[in-house]
C-alpha cells in the first residue's frame, strides 16, 4: 500500500487504515425501520493509504477503479476534486463514496481539508457484502486521524451513512457503516438502530464445530436501482397508516391487529409482516446465542429467508437456489444477506458437512446454468482500525 501510494503521489502516506466488509447474520431491512440488526465483519477489507494536503485538493486513486475486481494499472486514474466544490451527486462512480465522506464532515463543520488517498480492497464489489460502507468508513477513519477530529467509531459510521444518503443518493440505513466501524473479532454485533445501543455477542463457530459459509451468487446487486427505495417507502407508508413513528413500534403480538388495519394495502401488509417478524427473529437469535445453543439459530435464519423471499420480495432465483440446495444437503440454516436482488447468501453448517454442502450448492448452480458461485467461510473479523 505504502509503495503504491508513493508511486502515485511521489511521497509516502501518513498512515494506512482498514475497514471490513460484512455479512448480516439476521435483521434484514429492519435498520431503516428503527429495528434490530446483527452483522459481523468479514476478514475482507478496504485499505486506504492517506496523507493530508494543505491546499484543499482531494486526490483519490484506486487499484480497482469502477469496481473492477482485478487491479487496473495505467495513467489518468486519479480523481482530483476541490473540497470547496463538493456538491451532492456531483461525483460519480466509486469516488463518490470517499468524496461524500469529506463533504459530510465539512457539512458537519468539522475541520477537514484536502488529502491524497489511495485505495485497495479485497471486499467483493456488488456482492451484498458492503464494499461501499467499507470504502466510506475506511475514509472516515483516515480523515478522523489525519485531521485530529477525535470522533468515536459510531459517529464516523453516521457521517459515512450521511455521505451515502445525501451525497451518493442511496437511502440506506445505518447497519453497514456501523458494522464496518464497530464490529470486533470473534463477535456478531447486536445493534438497536433506534438508539444505536450495541452489544458484542460472542460468535465462535469454530469452537462449536460449526461454520458460516458465504455464497456469493455473482448476481450483482445494485442498491441504487430503486427497488431498495421502494421497499423503504412501502415500510414508511405502513408505519404512517398504523400511526407509529417506525415499524419498530409494532410489537410481535400486535401484528395480527396491524395487518387487519392495513387491509386494502396488501403490499404494505407484507412489508410490515416481514419487518415485525424479522425483529422478532433477531431477538430469537440473541436468546439462542445467549443460551449457548448456536445450532438453534439455523431454522430462524431459514425462516428469515422465506420472509424476505415471499413477503419482502427481494430474493432472486440464484439466492433461493443457494438456500434450498444448502438446506437439502444438510445445512442447519440459510438465508440471503444484505440488501437483496442478488449478492450473497449465508449458510450455517456443521464443520463436518461444510465441504459437501458447498459442493452441493456449486453443483446445483451448474445444473441450473448459473455462473459458478464463490463460496468462502466467514470468520468474524475486526472493525475499522489504523493499520500503520
Ligand atoms: C443494505 C443497506 C442496509 C440495510 C440492508 C438490508 O445493505 O445498506 O442499510 O438496509 O441493505 O438489511
């Protein structure tokens, strides 16, 4: 990283920072409904080497421009911007995420000026593993140190979310940025997205003879395409019709009455049912983990997938096949993870069955004529931090 930075900018960086991708164990499309989520950080990270500048110029370079999955070499890859001129939606492509963080910090009246930044990443892009949040949060951590802002990880996550909402224009919730900023090794992060209370929940699968597989279907998911915003709008419509601030306020036992009140809006009914039952599933998972019964979360994960597929309608053929073929091959539980419409699924398996389950998923994809999935084991990694 330091070498690439030097080659690009002529001198060495002041430091190197890292932020991870994530998978979400349970709690999908609950974060913008003030609900509960439970992500864990992946070992895959986005690295940024950085140095401050005194002239208000922001220079951005990536080993993977335009989301290319392999490093692209060549001249003319540096995006150069004046921090003064940053305006929402004015910077397209990958550079919009880090530029948005600088913009969000300046909007918050934080003393942030220019910088030279060079990125590299092992977080798969478009795989539903939060490569955007990793990019934003790595940038936020770097600027926090370079400009001595002294902000806590959660505050940096909120600035990163603001960058994505208001600068890039994606109406995401707070889960991914908080995961990238606040996860800790060996834990899943329980987050209440209403008051941002967090709890690190021990998640040592290897110690229990279990594994969490990630199946990247290679179907590129794109949050900005309107379907995500439509789900969010549908949830807000449901909340308004029910007279609550957010769907978080509809308790599980109140669900039948809520659904009856939404008679006439079948779409809102389905969205509300997903969100209310999903919040319950997060609590069920926590209870099982607290009781030391990790295997019991399997059926909860699978029920979450059915809800996302049937009620929230954000799955796709490849995700359903990954889940179904994994379960048929003996997995304890499986579900799509992240925003949906492609991306990745997670599969909880006995260590002894991991290979056979992975093989069964791969074979089912081949038989269906789908692109071969990329399958790897998720070991809960560390949240964003300074590397050097
Ligand atoms: C995306 C968003 C998150 C969250 C998930 C769905 O990853 O960025 O805020 O809404 O989708 O749970």
